[in-house]
C-alpha cells in the first residue's frame, strides 16, 4: 500500500484520540470488568486502512501508559487483528463484530489467565463482560459515530474505501 502524508496524519490523529479516550477513564478502562470508550474508534477501519495503524498504535500507547507489558503485547495484537478484520467488512453493522469477538475472546482469556483462575465459568464470565462492553461501545456508540461522520461529510477526510454499505 502507498503511504501518504494524509495517511500518516490520519493514523496519528486516530492513535492520539484513542489514548485521550482511554487514559482519563483508566478506573474502568483496564481490568476484568472494563468499559473502554476509545473502542468506539475501532470501527474506523471500516472507512480506511489508515485507521488500522491508528487504532493499533493508540492501543499500544494506552496499554504502555496504563496497563501491563502483557497487555501491551496481547491487547495491542487483539486490536490489530480486530482492525484488519473490520477493514475487510463490507457492511457497517457487520464491522462491529470483529472488535467485539476478538476482544472478548483474546482479552477475556488473557485476563482469566492472569487472575490465576482457570475455571471455565470465570473465563466465560470475563469474556461475556468484555463482549457486553464492546457491544455497547462498538455497536451502540460506534455505528452512530460513523453515521454522524458521514452525515457531516467528515468521513471523506478519513475514507479510502468505496463501495461499502451504510
């Protein structure tokens, strides 16, 4: 893929926004029960591949400043995978599924392992909690956010992909 100044700036802005939406809310952003407002940005790869890099770097920096080295690696990798899968989605509503599922499974398993409880019930409970919070943020906030960008014609500053269904 070609790298442009617009792409680098777009990625940087998304990454910075992710950090700004994560760290002030650290009390409920990290841990087994979490509600990460910044995950609203994980739908942006639906519009542009530049958002993949912005989400990944933003998550990495947020985890570096507010979490553990394990979360820096595992959490950022989960965000990267979810962003790539979101980019491949052709439908806005379906684009919410990768961040929900990937984070629920990967982060849920990581948090269950770190807790020292290898109980299936605890693991599924943590995964369910992550899935619920991701659903609220990605579907409940992310879809309206993307629609607002489109209605205000701001999506054109981010978008690099055409022929996706709104």
